[in-house]
C-alpha cells in the first residue's frame, strides 16, 4: 500500500466516512495537536478501537479528511473551470461565489487555520494541504487565466500570480473569521468580500476589449 494512502480495512461501508466527518469537525474546533482520537471517536459515535480499524495514526486521519471531505469541493471547482466556455469574468464570479459558499457552510476554514498555525510543528499537514489542494487549485485557476490571455481577455502577466491574487482575500477573510471574530472583531461577509474583490481585480486584469 502507498505510504500516502490512509491505512484502513473496509468493515462497515459507512464507518470510515463517519470518522472522517467527525475528524473534520474536531480538527476545526481543537486544532491538530489538541485533537485526540478519543474526541474523533466520540463525535463519530464509535469506539477508539474502531478508529484504529481504519486508520493507524492521527496523520492518516487528517490525510483522509483532505482526500474525502475537502478534495471533492476542489473537484467541483476544477469541473466548473473546465466546462466554462465563456468570458473569464463570468467564470471567476461563479467560482468565487461557490468557494465562498463552501467556506461559509463547512468547517474547512477551521482546518485551514489549523494547517497555517501548526505547520511548523507538523509539517506533514502543510505538505498534504499543498500537494493535494493548493497545487491543483492554483493550477486550475492559472490554466483558466492562461486560456483567457490566449483569447485576448487578460493582460500580460504570470497566470499563477494572477491566480494567487484572486484567492488571497478569501484566505485572509477565513483566517480573520477563525482568529479574530471569536475575540470580538467585526466579521466580514465572505461572499460579499469576494464579489467586491473580483470586480476590483478584474478592472486591472482585463484588456480593454474584454471590459467593453
């Protein structure tokens, strides 16, 4: 078995998914270091021994969370980008709305904060998040921008840098929500933040012909 694959033996078909769903919530609430397999088992409604039937370590559980609970959202984004034949502006507005909706309604933001905050002590978290999510998300966005440049819609510039510019405010907004809102800071409306950001950035990215 590949060392990067969660080590579980199939028992009841739904049990690994219940454990992964519980782990997503526990990691978002407690962080990686503080999360215990007991906490995950309790949230999933199984024994700690049942968790070990499917996963050998907490790192394996985290990898499964990324692969089973978070990657499907990325697959939707990649499919939207691949299937969109029209102007880049329409695609980016649609993607921004979808992604903002996901982070508003799931614990993914808490897991992102965990990865950022604990990567120095647990570099495997950052490695998995980068290799399984960031590389593919940036790649899909950069490819869409590269294609738009070929159509004459987007000005000259590094597509990967444009892609990072597009998603950065959402990441900052999530970290703001997870870090400062709990201690009294005024929250941001993430969908509204992204709508305003996309409109502002497109004004600088698009060629005159695409803005017409």
